[in-house]
């Protein structure tokens, strides 16, 4: 599941990450749906969110359709 901190700047630890930066980024991250993260949701520390790239996944404004070509040759 994808979650992000309920407030910007709120520090939420990610226990599944043993080395390096284990802080949940403000933009959110995909985390396991386990008791730890379900408790964070219930307490209001984190909220479910859409991943940043999923927000524009249905955006087709940058798609160019070329008709009358076959195999890329004109």
C-alpha cells in the first residue's frame, strides 16, 4: 500500500528498512500492509495516497497518434 505522512515534516520510521535512511519521505512510499502500518493509519500519522507516477497515468495529453503509417515507414 502507498502511504505518506499526514503532515509534511512528520517523521515516521520505516522498520522494514534496516540500513540507510529509514524515514518515510514526505511524498510517500510503498509499504507492506502489516500491523505496524495499519496502526499508523488508524492513529492518523499516515494517510493512504496515490503514487506520484500514478496520478498522471491516465493523462493522454502527450500521446501523438499517427495514422496511415505501417511499421514506422511512410
